[in-house]
């Protein structure tokens, strides 16, 4: 089979289930005098109005770019902040016994606490505003990066150390020359998951205290019973998260060409 | 062994014939009415229903966080009746959902609060200040109208999007200069010494209309006796709670976990009721018109059917 034909088949397979779901959604909501779940057409119209305005001329019209930009800046900013802390900590915990004994129990204790449970406390600590949202999103991204970095560092093949020693690598250079490159696949998986989680928690982060953002838009639409805007917001978050993931994947594939799992 | 089996078989077959002589007939299970309520002091009345509901009925209270959730629970028949803000009912009815208002539940419960040490004394002093408002709420509709009456608009203030439960904290921290809140937030700000009341925004044509009791259209058609029963129970329970403020505070603290001092400070701003009076019907219509002008709804609800005062009127005649 030729490469374009393979690509076409993959695209057909990827869209098959969403198309069936869309059809079921349309069948389930058409001809209803009212429905708490709006039909696909209403969502499409709402999405158009959100993006370009000119249909309803209400508080949501033409605001999509503002909300998307606000959310994306929080997601990427918080993700970078999370990576800034989680990567060195993960390497330390994975590499040094003392750091593991000191930090790992605390992080394992804090890790199951849901981001929603942190919401009231973050409001008190950081105040009403985007800082609290930033903190919550960073918290959501932090643990996947940390756990996968620890895992990546700890699962380096012992034979690599022996081989490196035989090739003349000094013990002090083992971490940058052996551990770090060997842990990179695990670290990239953590980064990928972390960015995904950042998009997952953005609605919680923007639930209260911020004027703009897809989470704020969804919560306002919920309050106003505008379910078509809630669904439109969900679709936008899904697409933005998907594109982010593809970008990280492409970056990983480029940097990890040598790795059989990622190259 | 064989004899034992036969004996067991015979006993088993005879048991259904003999048993009814010795077993007392089971009492019919009470009809359970599912009542949706919000986790607010304005919505405390259903927790008093047990004292007034007639024999043969019981009430199961299902608490909701937001008025929209309560309204959706009525529309999906997850509850038989629900009490929530008139705004949620209008939003549903404007979208042609089968939600019908059948009675009142609570008036008042809102306040504009500023820091005690600030120079904000009237609504005009909010100009240029950060004011916490929850978009889409009843309070938002009231404050927009009050601003209009003062010759101002939302552009004259800096609105900050804050949920009701965070408003008192936001004011205490200094994140906002004032807020348009729902009880017990204002009560909490007053009792903690942080806030002062700028005004109760009840001077608009919408009066102090706040919460109502609503039901699904089918419920009213199929079980009208339940609708009458719930309005009558609301009448007794709201009157009891209003005349026993200590019990109202204790119930709110026990069921909703709110601070006693905050609830006590909220009491004079909570007016539990039951009847859908002609004045309230008029206020609800003005309210719907306001929502249309604010583009919160795209069309007015069918006002001829959206409010059904039959049950409330009937209870009023026989009370």
C-alpha cells in the first residue's frame, strides 16, 4: 500500500468513531421540542458565533480568541513552571537515595490530593485572580512530569553504566553522559502527560476569579444554561490539547531519534 | 433422609397458604417526594418539611450547588420539585424547557457589601472600583438595574468574576473593593467586622424577588395533588422557620455547615415565603424582560404558562 493510501486509511479509521458518535448525537436530539443537550447544529452555530460573532451579539459573541489566548498562556506558562520544578526534583529523587528518602514520601502523600481540593486554599494564598489559576494548572502538570522523570532516571539499564565505565566515562560524568540521555524517553513521556493534564485542569483553574479563559467561559455558560457554549468550549479545549500534544510528540520524535521507542 | 425431604417439601408448599394467617399485612410504603434545594440559607425551608408533611408522605432533599443544576434536575425529573433562583427558571423556560414556577420560596438574600474601612457609602461610590459579581446570577441582574437607576452602567465599575462562596474572602483579602453577594456571604462579612452593607438592592421594579418553587410540566399534569401538598407544606414550614429564628439558624448550621454568627447576621435579609402573589408574578415578568435586554435569554418565556399559581391560590384560599 502506498504512503498516501496508508495516510488516508489512518484518517478514515481515526474519524470513524467520532462520526458515529456525531450521528447518534444528531439522531438523539433532532425533532425534540426542547433538549438539555443541544443538537450538533446549535453547537456549530455557537462555535461560529464564539469565534466570529455576528449571530447572537451577546456576551459570548466573538470572544473565542480572547478566551483561547488567556487559557493557552496559562496552560503553557504553568506547564513551563511545573517542568522547571519537576524535572530537577525528579532527577534528584531518581538519582540520589537521600533525596528520595527526604522528598518522595511527601510527594506521594500530596499527589492524590485533587486540584479541585486545592481551589479554596489557592484563593486564600494567592488571592482572586490569574495567579491562583496559574498555580492550580501548574500543580496539575507537576506530578506527571515528576513521576515519569523519577521513573526514567531509575530505570536506566545497569549495563549502560558498566559499558560507559569500560569506555572511560568517569563516575562524576555518568549522570550527564549516561543517566540523562537514557532517561530522556521517560522524561518526554512525563512532559507530554504534564501538558495534557494542564489542559485537563484549566477549567478548574479558571472556575472563579478570572474574567477570561475557556474555563471561565464554560462556567459562565453553565450558569446561564447555555449548554451549546459549554460543548463548544469542550471542543476547543480538546482541539487545543490535541495540537499541543502533537507538537510535543513532534519535538520528542526529533530529539529522541536515537531511541527505538520514540524515533 | 427421604422422609425428611418429603417433610421439607410439604412444609415449603404449605407455608404460603398458612403464613398469611400469622403475618400482619405490610403497611404501604410512604410516597417519597424528591425535593431539590440549594446549599443556601434562603433554601433552608425544605429541611423543616418533615414536621409538616402529612402521614403517608416523606421528603427526600437533594442539595445542589448551582441554581442551573437544580433547574436541570427538575427538567430531567431527577427531582419532583426544586427551589432555586427565578433566573434559572426563566433561563429554562425561555429555552422552551418544561419548567413551571408554582410558588415562592424566599425573597431578599442579596446585598452590596464594601469594606468597613472604605469610603464607599453609596452605589455611586463604586465608580472605578473593583466589584465582585457572579455572572448570570440573580444578583447580577439586580445590580445592573440599580446601576442604571443611578445613571451608571457596568462600564463605570471594574467587575471581577467571583463565585458567591469566595466573595467574603476576596473582600477580606482586599482583592476587591466591594461585592454583590448572596447570604450568608454578607452576614459573614458583617459578623467578622470586615464589611458593611452599602445597600440591599430591592428598590428596582423587581422588588426583592429571589427564589421560587418549580416543577416539571408533566408532574403538574400527572400528580397535581403533590404540587398542592408541597406548597401547603412550604407554607407551614416557612412560617415556622420565620417565627423561630433560633431554629432556623440551628438548622442551617446543622444541615449546611455554615458559621453560626454569619447565619445569625443574615437572618434579617432572608424572607422565606410560599405564595406566588400577583406582585411576584409581575416582578418575575419584569425580571424576564431584564434578562432579555441583557441578552441572557434570546426570547421571553411563554408567560401564560411559565407561572402556574393554581396551587398557591388554592392553598391561600383554604389557609
